[in-house]
């Protein structure tokens, strides 16, 4: 009888462990789906979005749904794939949508010369808030709308800046 009880205890223990492992697996699947399709944490760093986003690492929340329904507009901060280095993700502000006329300073460090362009169909115009130190549409032109990955709406880190990142008034 002792062997049978030991086997029963081991089987119950194994079944309970397996059930817990399945539950943890389901949890990880739900987190993965949520992070891939609905909302994601983004690490932003660098000077291009000063003063809105600091040069030290900032953790931001980006929702990944609105760009799929064309709910992105001028003033929104977005994350997108770099048109020149696809492995790189950029954080920039939308300045113009397709058909918009955008006037920008060509080289703000050296002159006040400006140009006006019309954003082509299926593209957006993005710029960093710090025009003196940003590599953006002024350098590589309008960006295909398909490179958009999400719209930033909340700053998590650093704690002193915790809160909403509202659309900038144009």
C-alpha cells in the first residue's frame, strides 16, 4: 500500500505542477498578444525630442491600434521604423499628413532658408521637437505610413515626468 500512495502523491504533484505551468504559459501568451497588438512599452533616448522627452532614457507607453485606423494627426508623437535603418525605431512628432503643405527650415544650424513640400499620398512628415539636433523628414523626406508602429500617449519613467504626453498645439 505504501508504494501505491507514493505513486498517487507523485501523480497529483505532477498534475498540479503541469496545471500551474499551463496557467503561466497562458499568461505569457496573453502578455505577448497585448504587447504586440494593443499597447507596448518603448524606450526613447537621445536629444531629438527635447524638451518633450529627456535625453536620458525615458520609458513611454505607445498604443498600437490608432494608426491602423488612420487616427494619427499633426502634433501626435509616434514610434516608427527608420526608413533608412529598418532595425532602428524612431520617436518623432507628426507634422503633416498626405496632401499637407509643410514648410521647414532646411539647415537650422547654419541658415534660415526654408522650403515647402507637399506630403505625398500614403506618407507622413515627421520631425523631432529639437530642430537643431534631429534626424528626421528634413533629412530623408516623407515617411511611408506603413512604417508607423504606434502613437505614444504616456510617460512612465523618469518618475518626475510621469504622466500624459498630450498632442502639441500647432
